[in-house]
């Protein structure tokens, strides 16, 4: 059952006015209102498209059902035969993944100490492209793997952007990121990535875009003290004061702390411990807070601060087709699970 969709560009209709019924002034005014000024120096309007409804009722029902099911079919099959896997070696660097920040969540240790965590959800994350060492976009002796997350509509993307997704046989992604890896940790384009790429107890580095605050003064941006509140101060209470650029050197040093835009920058948070992983919803619970707002994308990769003395399972990533039995929730050994009892009391029998 096939459905054919044709595109046709809409063109503005030309309005013709008769001289006998309208004067030249009225003609120019009506044309200006209907067609608008034809100025080529300004931004051009985006072309609009319409669909020719040549589908039968059965085709429309089939497309409707397909749109409901196409996101539930699971990851797309690989385009080529699987690449051979290599073993872990000291100094190996794995690929990271893209996650979405859900918010903060409190957790407790077995000793009763509470600590905050950040919930990160891995949504439709796939490997998009592999760049060998020496290619453009790599540095040093490392290769590069481009990862994309969260399916997006290709309507508002240009053709060059979603061509690379066709090569990997995956849907167009909303956000992509590149990670440096060693040659023994490469992943084939199209490989899906899950939250089980990591394990509880591992340490990761997270990078998120900070919340934009706009143009701010020195007191909020840099935490400066400001000027005195009294004793002759007039409209200088929150100003920075002298900048220090007198006769010598006669200019302001580069990097001087001054008013300006605040936030909206990528910022790394290093060496964060993973306390819990929910394999059903692909959620990773990371210690502490991470830069960014709710719903923002976060890059997650193995921490460079720690040195692995043995292979961080799994390597290079988790493959569900291996048949490994993974429970729904993975906890660190120091985390108190809510299903377990916290305090137990023994009931003493009364003496009769």
C-alpha cells in the first residue's frame, strides 16, 4: 500500500485592475496592500509548500497508524556488517553520550546522609559518524565519534545537515556532539547508546549550557562589592569604580572584569559519581548539580580525573543483543534503596 505525496510551490496571484474603474493612486494602494513592496534588500520570505491530497482513505489510515508506531519500532538496523570489537587497554578512552536534564533528585546513603543528584535521561541516542585519526575534526592521535540524540523533524533543517544521518540510517537528531576516542574504542555508525553505557560507581564529566542571565553588572556577574551606600555617593552604588588604565599602560588590560553578558556558555563539571541507573527509562543519577536548565542537553563522558586500573564495564559500550541480564535499577553499594527497610524494631514479649 503506497502513498504518493507531491509538492507544489504557492505563488502570489497577480491582481489586475481596470483603469476605468480605479484611478492610478487607488491601483497603487491596492497593489501595495495585496502584494506588498518588492524590496530585495530585506530578508526574503520563506517559501511555503502545500500537499496535493491525492491519497485514498485507506492510504490516509495507513499513514496515520504508521506515524503512531514509527517511534516505537526500536533502533534502526545497522547499514553494514558489525565491526569487530577490540579489548580494553590502559589509556583507552571510550565514547560519551548526550542526555537531557530532567531535574534534581535527593538520595540517601546507608548511613542516613542525604545528598543531591541530577537526573539525566538518554533519549534516542545513536552514533552518527566516525572520523579516523588525522581527519578534519580530530586532534592528536585520537579518533572522533559524532553522537546525536532526540529525533527531530527534518523540515526545518537544511539538506547538508540531515545527509549524514542518511549514511548512518538513523532519523534526524535535534542535537549532535563529538567525542575523542582511541582506535580500540570505535563504534559503528548507527549503534544505539543507552544509559547502561555507564555503571554505578563510575565517575563522569558532564557539560551543560548555563542559564543565560543577559547583560549584568559587576556585582552580579563577578561578585564585586560596589561603592559605599552613603558619604557623597551619587548613582555609583553598584558601579565597579576605577578600571586602572592610567597613563601607563594607557589602555584596559584584556580580560578585565567588567559588565557584560552573563551565562549561556558551555561549562564542564568534573569527576561526578554515578549513584543509580534506571534501565527501563534510561535515566542516570549523577552526584551534585550540573549546569543548564531543565530539558537542556548535557554531554556525559568518562572522567579524565580517574585512571582505570581495569576495564570499565562495558567496553566499548553496552550491546543488548549480547543477552546480558540487566535489572531495572542499578544502585551503588553505598546507596540506600527505598524498597529496603531503614529502621527495624524488635517486639519484646511481655512476661505473664
